[in-house]
């Protein structure tokens, strides 16, 4: 099976310059391909577009003559950027996704693709690796990448002033046999991130003092950035979108965002690891309507910080690797309103009612009751 490893690298000045040039070229070609196909789409209608193969010929014979710096980027990295743009445009025409957007420099969502050209490419050592066209690059985290693995390809990305490498490695499929332990129902929420049917509660990390302090600092830095923009507009400068001080402030904000994301991702990984270590026979989750929940302007920010989609995706992937079945219960399943003891429905249950009280005499925490009902659900879909 194939597995991706991502870690931070420490390139020197020449290597960092080469990476940024490659990323900039890939971003430019991606946007140029989309702009050209939007023109074709408006003139000829749906079903007509320029393929990545044809557009690559146009780049080699026409664009490169005018923009010679495109040749500084590897040919296969350019082709991969065009293939990604073609895939995005095809998905848009087939109705699978929304209209693709142009990539912006500050969003930093571009990755440079480096295939394995020679036998020595993507050789991994304990503290360094060989990247095609870049050379030997130091690793910030030692002994993380498998040294004896066969790497097919890799990508390099840049975010918040740091460089990251992601390699695709062939590993042996050592899935464990499915455990016969008790199943677990998990109720995700805002007050607590996860309440499990066995009584384990994982608190909301966004309520901790560390996260609150970082959020406060982030708002303060964003106000500083806004004041810099407003000051340049008052001066009547035409280039109000750029200055050295603005770029420094943007990087500072990006690093704060990255720090918050890293804390939340680390917390999610620890929770998922603790869940699968119990070796349950199955795990049950509810199909939450996150898009509908986000329409509540009072709770949308708290819901977004909980990262329900990423939690479910990671848990599903990890469970499949270990042979654990993941069940998804329909979003209309009355898990919170149903008594886990007698099965009676309480239709007048409100969001402020945190204790579930039933006529049968059972009193239980609302989220724990929902988790038990999810574990006992008989109608579900397998992820």
C-alpha cells in the first residue's frame, strides 16, 4: 500500500530560492491554464476545453519565448501543475465541484511536484534526503521518514515561512485482524469535542487558556495589518497592497494560524490514537450537517474550530488501516432525543437541556446518552 509522509525541511538559500521559483512558476501556469479555458468556455460553451497536454505544447512553443524564466522550473513540475488545473476544470464541467479559483501567492496552496527521475532521487537518510533538481536537503525531524522505503514521488510546499516535503512511500500492508472488543459510539459536539459511549470525554481544546491567548494575539496582529493598509490608502499610494512591513505582518499572522492549526491537529491525532488503541470491533459516528450548522452565526466560529470533517476523515483512515469497521449513522437519527434505556423519544428536548431525564427514571448526560444510542444504532452505512 502507499502511504504519505510529510515533514519540514531546512533548505539553504540557493535551494530555498529554487523552490520559491518553482512554486511561483507552477502557480502562474495553473492560473494561465484556467484563464485560457474560461475564455474557451465562454465562446464555445460546456464540453469544450484545452487539455493539459495541448496547453503544455503552447507553453513550450509560445509562452517560453516571451517569459524565459519559465524554463527555470522543471518540465515535469510544470506538467503536473497543468494536470492539476485540468482535473479541477473537468470536475467543474461535470458538476462535481464549484468553479475553480485562481491561486494567490499569499494563500500558499501550491505544491511543486518532483518525480523520481534517476535511481538516486528521493534517497532518504536519517537526517537528510535527495530531492530531484534541488539536491540534498536537511530534515528538521530526524528518523521520521523511513530510510529503506521505496519513494515513488514527492512534493514540496511553502507555508508561513517554512518549507515542507511530502513523499509517497510503498509500505507493507500489515493490517491487524479485526478486534472482537466492544464497539464505541462517539458523539461530536461543541461543549466537548468527543463524548464516547464508554464514558470517556475528550474536552474542547479551544477553551484552553493557551488557545484563547493565541486567538487574542491573532486578532491583535490582524488589526495591526488592517491599520497598515488603511494608512497607505490615506497617503494615496497606488501600491496599497504591498510593502515590506505589510509582508512581514502577513507572515506573522500566517505563523499564528499555523501554530493554532498544529495544536489542534496534534490534539486530534492523540484522541484518534487513544480510540484505536482500545481495538474496538466498530466505531460509530453521526453524519453531521456541518454546512447547515455553520449558518448559525452565533456558533459558526466555534463549529469551524472543532474541525469535525478532518476528525472524521482521519479516524476513518486510521481505523481502516487497523481493520476496524467505521459506521456512519444518518443525520436525522434521534440520538439525543432517544432514551438509551427504554427507547422512548423526548420530542421537547432543547439544546439547553444538558441532562436527559426520562419517564423510566433514567438520568444521564445528554451527550453520553447520544453516544450510547449511536453505538446501539441498527441502521447505518459503512464508511
